[in-house]
């Protein structure tokens, strides 16, 4: 089972990293539009719509990646002091009764919403309209990825309830190596105590 959990983690991580490149396109588009608007005096009416859509894609497709790497905001003050089994029990209840219904509703409604947009070939409301319906299909795709990763998290809770400890997770790049930082703080404390 651990192999399956890590395989899905790798899949959602790959998708998250792939769509993270959207930020490069978004940055280039914004920079080009600012240059075009203020230096060439030639703004593009569709540029703001494209920026909003690209940001939406980036935001939606990062959700499963963030869940896989425990990056969502959590109130750790009380939760962190609980035993792993208690944490897993709380997480299991929250995932089953709140997360799954919400993500299922998002996916179902997003699929309906995207198909209705496709049926009318919906465009943006700018003088140079962009097709909007392809971007609306990101909603059910992101919902499916969140659902897939949520099922993995539920399975992790079940494993923790049975074994008493959380199963291993895939490691990803962090801004700060926490273990190295802890060791540095400990070394500084030891050095300060050794000084006369």
C-alpha cells in the first residue's frame, strides 16, 4: 500500500511542478503588457483576462501538490501536541465529513460548469475576446486531483490508526532544511554554554 500512496504523491507532485511553470508565463505576460502599455502606448485588452486565467490555473493545479506535501494552513498549536493516532482520527473525520463532500461537489459542479461553457463556446467580455471554456475545464481536473490526493490522505490516516505512527511521505525541496537548522541552533546553544 505504501508504494501506491507514494506513487500518487509522485504523480500529484509532477502535476504541481509542471503547472508551477505557469508562473514564468504569467510573469513574462505581465512584464510584456506593462512594457507594451507604458512604453509603446499599445495596451492589449485581452491581457488582463489572460493573466487572471493563468493565475487561476496556477492556483487550482497547486492544491493537490500542496496537500501531498502538507503545505496547507493548519492550527498546529494543539494538533502538534497530540499523539499520531489522535491526529489521524481527527484528520479522518475531517477528510470524510468535510473534505470529500466539498471536493466531490467542486468536481461535479466544475464538470457541469465547464461543459455548459463549452456548449456555448464562452468567451471573455473584452474587445478582443479569449476563449474561456478551455480554462474552465481546469476546475474538474483540479477537483479530480484533489479527490485522488484526499483518498491517499484518508488511507494514510487509516494506516496511522492501525500502526500508531504516520507512514512515510515523499520528501520534496524545502526552503530551509529544518533538521539542519535545528542542529545549527543546538550547536550555537552548546557553544554559548561552553564559553566562560
